[in-house]
C-alpha cells in the first residue's frame, strides 16, 4: 500500500529510463565547457597581461570588458550573443563585404553558446591569472633580467609555470562551475543534458524524476572532473619539487 502511494508520487522507473537518454547529450555539455574554457584562457591571459603591463588605451578597454562581464548575468550575455552576433555579421557583410558566403541564419546555436561562455569566462580568468602572475616573487624577474633574458622568456619559462600552479585550484573551480552553468544553453536552443531533461519532462510530465536524474549526471561529472584536477595538481607539485631539487 505504502509502496503504491510512493510510486504514485515518485516514478523510479521513469527516472532510470531517462538517464541513458540524457547522457547522450553529455558530450555537448562537455564540449561547450572545454572549448569555451580553452578560448577563455587565451582571452584571460591576454587581458591580464594588458592590465599588468598597463598598455595604453587597451588597459581601459580591458578594464571596461572585465567590469561589464562581471556586472551582468550570464543569461543576458547568452542572449546578447545569440541575437547580437548575427546582426554584427550581417553588418560586416553589407558594409565591408566580409563573410559573403556565410548565412548567419544557419549557424548552429552551439557556436554562439561557446562564444558567450568564452567571453564570460575570459573576464573571470583574467583576474585569476593576473593575481597568480603578481604572486610570483619580483626578485625572480630581476634575476632573470640580470642574466639577459627577454620579457617573453621570463614570462614563458619562469612566471607562467609558477603562476599555473597558483591558479590551478581557481581554474578547477571555474571549470566545474562552467559545467553547471551550461544548463543555460537550452535557452538559446542548444540541446545539452539539461535541455534533453526538459524535453523528456515536457513529454512525460515526470519533471521531478527527470530533474533528479539530470542532477545525478551533473554531480557524477563534477566528481570525476574534481578527481582529475586533484591528480593534475599533485603531479604538478611533484614536478615542481623535482625541478627545485
């Protein structure tokens, strides 16, 4: 009797049946996350260096970029990218003859999702990278300069390897946070794990069961990523100790 009442309010079978269907879209979630993270790291490094070296004009643009991104919701940025990027492409096509062979109406929404996430993450990672670089002892800069190393050599061989180790925990947190934030991409018609969960829920009306299933998938994914990041951090620390010795 009690079991029947429980099944009426919670369909365990529906939950387990939805998991394989949702997992099929996990590559979309992972793909958006990692591609956006890679592009964002380049943006963040470039922005951080501009602000550290106080490059004229560019430092103001970089400051505005970081302030705007950190001061507006990610969902708004997704909408701005999804609806604004095609307008910009059309303008470039009409006014400058660029992208003449590109039909902006057939560009997959996932590209806009990656673009929006890359720009968003780039602003946050720029602060992470900037603080990591500034944590490196200034005496090492002076020592490297005294033996004739160029600024580029100092940055690549001395500063960035140490900054990477400092920034890695924050990078890991950002990566895990991004996995969860990709649940917003369904708002611009990208079907990821959350999007598929919503589709299944709307079809079966088992919203509660489906959302528990998708939460378990996100949880398991984040646990695996966290384990991998912890392993990477340990390996880097061991490598750093061996280099010092």
